[in-house]
C-alpha cells in the first residue's frame, strides 16, 4: 500500500471518528430533549398530546407556589388599592414577557430556553439562562424548606395537644428541617427521574385551593383582636407606605414566575400555535391572579397589619382546620422539593453534556446542594427575605431582562418597530426594578433587629 493510500485511509478513519462523535453528541442532546418533552424510548412522540384544558392546568401548577403565602403580607404593607394595581401590572407584564419568549422560540426554531439563549448569544447566553433558572429553582427550594421550618413545630405541638407557648428542644425548627431533609427529602432527590413524583404536582394545586378556601372561611370566624393594640390596628387601608413596602415588587414578581415551563407546555399543546399558547397564558394567569387576590385580600382582612410574612403562620396552631392545611401544605412541599431539584439537576446534566450522573455523583450533588440550602434556611430570619432577594434578582431576570434581550436578537427593524420600542421600555423597567429593590432589601437586612 502506497504512502498516499495510507494517508487517505488515515484521513478517512479520522473523518469517521468525527462523524461518530458528532452522532453521539446529537443522540445525547436528543435524548435529553425527548425526556423533557415526554418522548418514549422508541423515539416516538406519544399519540395523545396535552389538551388545551390540561395545558391551562399545567401552567397554573407551574405558576402557583410558595409565593401565595406572602401576598397578604404585601397587601398589609402597600394597602388594598395599591396592591391590586401592583398585582394587575405584574400579571400583565408576565404575560407580555411570555409573548416575547414564544416569539423568540418560534423565530429561532428552538423550544428549549437554554438552546434559544445559545442560538442567539452563544455559550454566554446558554449559561446565563441556565444559571438564572437554576438559581430560581434553588430559591423555590429555599422558600419551601423555610415553610417547613416554620410550620412543622406548630404541627407537632397541635398533635401533642400542647399550647403555642410550649417549648422543647425537639420543637426547634432548625433541628426539624435537618431531620426531614435527611430522612425524607434527600433520598427522594437521589431518584434518576421524576417518576411518580410527577403525579404529586396536582396535589400541590389542591393544597393551595384548600388553603384559599380556609382563608376565606376563617375571615368570618376570626375577630381582629390583639392584646395591647387599639382598634386602629384592625382597619383596612387603601394605601400604605413603610420600610417593608420594598418587598412588594420582588414578592409579587416571585409569585408570577413560570417561564421555565413555557416551552415544554407549548411543545406538548395539541394543535400547538403561538395564538393557542397565548390563550393558555391568558386563562392561566387570569385564574392565578384571582386566586392570589382572594387569598391576599381575605388574609389581610383577617389580621390587617398583624399578618405574618407567611400567612399560614399567622393562624392559631390548635385549630383543627388550620392543622389540616398545615399538614397538607408540608406534605405537598416534601414531594415538590425533589421535583424542583431533579429538574435543576437535569439542566446541569445537559449543560455539562453528560448522559447520566452516576449514583455516587447524584449523592454528592444532592448532599452539597441540600446542605447549602438547609444552612441558608437556618440563617435566613424570615420568608420575606427569600422572596425579596430572589424576586429582585432571578425573578426579575426571568420576567423582564432575559425575554427582552432575546427578543432584540430576533426582532427585525421593519416588522417589529413598535414591539422594539415597547421592549426597550420593558427592559428599562426591569433594570430600574433591580437597581431600586436590591439596595433597599439589603439595607433593610442591615438595619433590621
């Protein structure tokens, strides 16, 4: 065999290796996309697509979370009228940001948030989107763990028949959250896939609806009476302005974030189109808006300025109905945390282009992540601090900043002249939002006793 033939053979082998490497990379990428979109192992898309009504439910489920517990506190520190204005504006701005997201996805041909970012801004865009979603999910885990830390001691006291003032070492919320994390949450986070955890998502919505009904009923059963406080502390106010009002914007933004679920829901929607997906958005966020408004209004009109940053924590612990709500919410949270964690781990999996984390790696990642979250929950004094910082950073990025900069890349000067002007204003609002709220939240932390 001549030297030229050897070189040609060698070059051919190298080309084959490159092709095989590219094919393996593409197969990995497609397997991750298939798993996220519900495609089976045979490579076939399920014949039954998600119905319109189920898509509405899925988006409601993705939007409603721990944020609902903090909205009565927001109303107490902004007033009824200002809260309604703020909630309405945030719902409208969330809807507009979803429209910008869908437009970016349709024009790039990708229905994956990280891939849209990579398509338009390269690896920097991909990493920015991933990091924002990852931190938002971890923030959700933090808020859920904090709720367990606050509510679990009250549940144990009620089950033991003890008064609210009863104290014991085993009722320390910090110890309880460590115990629950190690015994229940950590093993669930080691699962390879969501599996049956996916079915618990409807349980979370059911718990929130049960919570809403109880809040409305309790308004007519509980009289506003606080020792040492005058009747003026039990009067509804249309406008309120104090140092805790700074948490209004970030808490409301945190409550409306659902952007990580938009592309998967769009991809699975039957007879999918941008118009149908926007109709899903209008209906879903409209329902969420009225649920948020009702829970905040009736919670505020029950406790007025005395409402806690977590509404559920304001109620008397020995009330049987409240006990049932607390138990239901804590159980739903215990199963929701692994869902958020596994979703974040899958995103990390895709980012480092690894087909599968081995079991030892899953143990290590879960141990480090949950240890950090538990440590932060122990150190953070109140739920409003979690809502405040996350709402001012990651939630603001997902609602205002990222959809705006993605749209600028796909917009055309001729066809999107009006939209470009609107997006400029939208982006400026997001930047001002962060510049105002982050320093004020930090200042409140520094000056609070």
